[in-house]
C-alpha cells in the first residue's frame, strides 16, 4: 500500500542554480515546477495564458532541461534548489504550482518554507509513495539503450524508441529531451542520475509540520495518482486543501484538457484573492 515515509532532520545540501524562463512583467509571481522527464518548456502554453496577469516562472529541475546535472536527486535537494531560485531572483512569496514530481517538490517547499508560499497547487500527485518504479526505470532503460550515430535522424530515433515505448503521447513527451549537439543527437536529461535517485523520487518524506495556506490539488479522473484513500493524508499536511478531479483526462491534465485546467487554476486563485 502506498504510504508516506518519515525522515529525520538532515543538513541542507548545496543547492543548484536552476535554469528558468519568465513570462509576463506584472502581477503576482507564479512559479511552475514540471514533472519527471519534463522541463519548463512543457508549460509554455500554460504560462502564456497567465502572463497578462502574473509573472510566470517555469523552472527546469536538476538533471532536467537546461539545468545542471547532479549525482544526487532527492526532494530535500530539489526544495533547496527552488528556494535558491527564489532568493536569487528576490521573490519573497510566490504561488507555487507543481505537476507530478514537481508537485512533490512543491509540497516539500510549502511544508519546509511556508512563509515563502502564498498558495500551493499540486497537479495529479499526492504526498504518498508510489510503486511504479519498474515502469519508470523501463523508460530510462529504453532511452539508454539507443546508440546514437552521426547519421541518425530524429525520425529514426523516434521509430527505434517506439519499439519499446509504443504509447504515442508518452513517446512524444520523452522525445522532447532529445537535443542536437555537434551534429549528433543526445539525451539532455540526466538518465543515470534520475535512475539512481528513483527510489527517492517515488516516495514522499513526511515532515512534522503543516502548510495552512490556500491549497488546490487537481487530479485527472482517469489517473490513479490521487486516489480517494489519499485524501486524508493530503488534508493531514495541507488542511485547507481543495481536491478537484477533472473528467475525461489522465496524468497530463494541462496538455489533455488545457482549457478546463486553466479554468480550475483561475477559479482557485480568484477565490483566494490572488488575482
């Protein structure tokens, strides 16, 4: 059964300077954290839909996108990375939105540094341990098994990867991590580091504190990441949580139903006087 994990207090590890993109010049600061195998680029459409009323910052997590790679990858470390970003950009308080892995990072930030977060939005994720390690490691293995030659085209790489990963949406998502460098394709994502840290990424470290600010959990009805039995665990750490399940969509809510997702986020922010 999925359950939270408890960890004793440990010293804060050194933080990394994360790569980011900014949309908008006025309004409250809204920071977006992507999920596993993603990057801030996956949230461009969402960011542009909010840039007239918010300053939207989309971050690349460590070992993802254009951010630096690191040998270790825990939610404690990723939370420190986010705080480092806030400090460097002189952002005192922000609205923090995170999807999947980014949602767990956002929860850790809110629980550890509640004074920095005016509102929390967790997208299709709960503060529990998930048991899909082999599935995630299988994706990494399929990507690592590809041996790129200078002659290989993007289409050829995608065709070979499709032999192991036939689901089109997932395949297209993973292919966003392909980059061309010196005439040869490579994966920009830190596959080895993510694989080594997978056990940490699937669990959730329970913290003896609560975040009492406005909180919205948004799940996909066709996804099993926010099950009904998780609601009590969510409200234990986030007592003011509102939990909403969007119909006819799975794990990638912002891609599958962008209009409904944006409407839900807007309503939450309006109801809490944040726009």
